C-alpha cells in the first residue's frame, strides 16, 4: 500500500506530508468503494453481453433461413454488437461514478494545499460559453457538455477552466448522429483593465477558407473588421478580428503576440497552434485549447486506490498547465 508521495514538480513541494496526513488514512475506504463499483460494472457488462448473445441466437434460430448464411450471421452479430455497445456505455457510466467518488476525496485536499482554488467535477456553476460563442472563440453548437471546473487565483490573476465537448446533431437522411466539433479546455483569465471592444484571435484557414468563414461569419466574430498585426510568426497561424482595429493593435503588441505564440506551440500538444483560439471581451481573456487527454482525472476503475500517486502527479501537471499559461501571459516563459 502506498503511504508516501514523492514530490516531482515545484507545485508539489510540501504535498507529501499532506498526502500522508489526509489521503492515506482514506485509501482503504476509497478502495472498498472502488471494488463495489467495479463489481456492479462487471455484472452489468456480463448481463448486457449475455442479452445480446441471447437475442442473436433467437434471431438466428427463429429469424427465417431464406436470407442464407449471410442473413443468419447478420441476425446473430447485430444484437451482439448492440449488447457490446450497451456494455461499453454501462462500464463508462460506472467509471464516471468511481472517478466522481475519487475526486470528492482527493480534489478538496489538493485545492486546500494550493490555496485560492476550488474544484467542481459537475461544473454546476457553469461557464461563460455564450460569451465565448458570441465572441467567436467557439462555434455555436446544439450541445455543450462541461465538467471538471477549476477556479482560482494565481499571480493575482483570477481564472476559470473547464473540460468541454461541443457537438451538433445531424438529422439529414434520418441520421441523428452527433458530430463533435471541439474537445478540450475552455479558459477564462481576468485582464488588468476592462477592454470595451471585442477582439477575436481565430484560426487562419488561409485564402479562400478565410473568405468563406468571413462571408458566413455572422455572429461568429469573423464578421468584425480584420486586423493586421504585422507579426509574421503569429500571422502564419492566426487571423484577428475586432470591433475596433486600432484599439486591438494597441493591445496585441509584439510582446503579447510572442507570448501567445509560445502558448500555442507549447500547450496545444499534437493539435499544434491550430488547436488554439482566443479573444478579449470586457474583463476577460478567453481561450479554447483542443486537448484529447482527460483533465483532472483521478481514479481508474481497475487500478487499486493505493496506487493513486501517479494520477495525482497528472492532476498537478494539469494545474501547472493553467499556471504556465498565466506565466506566459505575464511574459515569463518556463522551459
């Protein structure tokens, strides 16, 4: 059983004692809960698969043999496939339940340790997605799912961050499939002085792509006047639009654009700079950062709770990401 926490990063300094005092005593209780949820998950998966196989056999035996072997195979495997999908969704649901229990135990301890930080797995306080859509940082979608809301203050700068999935449903040809447009992090970072004019930093679709986006950009920010920043490296990846181009140029000075490029290159992972869009509005700087990895995830259903140390390092790294971005916006660029 893990009883110690090895501090790897600067943000973790001093956490080993907190881990021993506040988390270790609850690991057995936590693992008992994990085992109970795992047992339910296994039972539900077995039932779903068994039902799928049973219906497959029924369709095979009583479905009529006129369709030949191919029809029999389809009649068997289609119900089995539905059973497999149901099993996957049930497992995913129980995994989310376990992660919620683990987060309820661990995240308040981490937030107390860091100070000026709060966490809400269900993001009950929501997020300012409407403002981000109006600004154009994210596109209008029919469904927005947010979770893992982290709020706090760092370097006298307040921030909010959530994990988000944005998708739209398609009903063409009777198809109700949902298409995901964005998966990643949405951030709101306070600015020293309110900015009355809207400024959008959008992905550059190059030439005709930008013209089309501007032509059909009503309500997406690209219908605002375009701004030339004169920053060659920045202009390779981004287009700027603003209600007041002159004011935008005064804010998007070379030093800020250098910092923004470092964020785009260092924090976007495999998506690269194309995975980042941002904008200013009133008291806030908004960012949408594409990211495939989970955010602030604690608890793997098949991993004993006493092996939680590696996951805690991942949580601290996620929080460090937010801090690195704020550092870069202040002009400091950690290696």
